[in-house]
């Protein structure tokens, strides 16, 4: 009984987890997973509705800025969406799995979420440089802070544990 209690205390000390992080990662993963599934099952229908709406909108006002901007982006997302769908499904499932790992206080949950942050960081930085969006910047910073929080602001110790150095 004492050993079991000391093991629980050790796990509680080892894991530096917040309920807010678990909820954030789970909801974000669920949104990404559902977005990928919607594109798989309803992408062509959404594209047809979008196309009909754009034809009507551009026939009324051919110089509509928002409509002209979306014509260059939305059709590509809805017609050439294989990589986007795969990305959303894998990333969403991984974030949900990581959040579940955090709920059960498993090392692999922390490793998965921190690893995803490390793998996606270069792509997010390029996106920030190219598009210069405040939302993208704050999303990137929030991800870094959460990853650092999960490894208790000691990335060297986490890397040593993961690589068993």
C-alpha cells in the first residue's frame, strides 16, 4: 500500500500537467479531426455550394474583394485536398491521443505533444514569416509555452529522458 502511494506521488511530481492544456489540446485535435472528416465526406458538396454562391456573388458585383480573394484559395482547398485531409486527420488524432495520454499521466502523451510541437515549429515559423499574421504568431507562441510547460521548462532534461542519454 505504501509503495503504491509513493508511486502515485512520484507520478504527480513527474507530471506537470494542467487541465486547461488537456482541454485545449483535446478540443484542437477534435476540431482538426472533424475538419478532415468533413472534407472527406462533404468536400465535393461544399465545393458545389461554394461555386454556386460565387457565381451569383460575382455576377452581382464582379469587383467584390472578398469573393475574388476566396476564388483563389477555396477551390484549391476543396478540390486538391488529399494532403490537407491526411494532415488534418493525423494531426487531430495525434493531439487527441496526446491529450488522453496526459489525462492518464503517461510519458508518451507528453512526448507526443512536445514532439508534434517540435516537428511543426519550422513550418509554423515559415508561415509566420510569409503571412505575418498576429493569430498565427500567438498560436505558435502558445504552442511553445505549452510544450515548455509540459517539460517543466527543462528541455535538456526532457531530451535526455527521451533519448535516454
